[in-house]
C-alpha cells in the first residue's frame, strides 16, 4: 500500500514451470529415466499414467520425481521481483503459493492477484480463497486433487 492507503500494482512471478507431459524437455527426461509416455484419448499425454512428471505424492514410477525445477528470487528492499516499490509505500504484502496441478489447471499465476487474493488477506484466508476459486473453475471430469499452501509476508519497505 502506498501513502494514504492507495494500492500499488500487483505483479505475479512464477517461481517454477509446469512439470507436465506436454513439455518436451520433461518428456525427454522421463524417457531417459526409464519412464514411458502414452497419449490417452480422453486425458492426452500421460507419464506412467499421470499428467504430471514431478510430484510430491506420485514418486516410485520410473521418470516421475519429486525434485522441482526452481528459481531463486531475492526478496529485497526497494525493488521486489523487478517491481520498484515507491518510497512512500507504507507496507508491502508478498505471497508464495505452492499448489497442486489441479489448482493451476484453472487459475493463472497473475489471476491469483488480479481476481482472488485481496491485499488485506493473510495466508489462511488467501489459501481458502484460492481453493474456492479452483473448485469453481475445476474440470468436473478431471482426476486432479486441489492442494494449496500459502506463505504471506508483510513488510514495511525501507
């Protein structure tokens, strides 16, 4: 929030990429590790029967791993994720959202900030809002679960 309570622009930055069978690099990694790719008539490309190639709960099948691709982004003062924070800003709210593919299937990273999370929300309320939105947007034929964890950081820029 800027001086006088004005809201600053909200910018979403993905910290990882989708780990799915439609990604050529992921398909190559899976096959090199002994996994297999199928093209299901109903669900499209699958890895060992799954859409995701990296998962916290589906390890054990060849090529499916729990190790994510990651990005390191500093949470600094004055400039956060490439966005200049005005010197008159009175607070800065940052969210880190970890969510399953069922959540990301219907919600973009930027939509989280533009449509779902409100600046006054803290972690629990933001997580609940994300899950509600994901349930509303979910494909009723999908087999995905909806899981989300939110970290919220409120700071006063220096």
